C-alpha cells in the first residue's frame, strides 16, 4: 500500500510558472492521468502516478487539465503562478 506519512509530490517549473502536484496519499493508481496525458504522467513501479522528469511544467500538453479532471480521487492539482 502507498500510504506513508502525508506525502505530496510537488514539482515546480520556474520558466512557465506552472506547478503540478500529486498527492500520493490520495493516489489510488487508477492511471487515468497517464491514459489522458501520457506525455506528462506515468506510473511508478507500484502503479502510482508520477510526473515524467522534465515535464513538470505540463510540457504544453493541452490534456493536462483533462487528466486532472479524470483523476477519480482528485490527487492531482495544477497551479499557475500569478504574473
């Protein structure tokens, strides 16, 4: 099971100001994010969601927001820095 102490995987991309957060305490490994936006999300060896290294800013993929909506437990958030 993937329930350690509260663990939020937080990645930040300074250039774009976009940040994708995956709350691993909530993630159940449904894989919807990886199905919807495979250029940004993958699953680790235990089946839980991860952001692909180098894609922390969403890589311009228009499906990132849809992947957030597709998560059945709302484990993924995307925030934009205020300009």
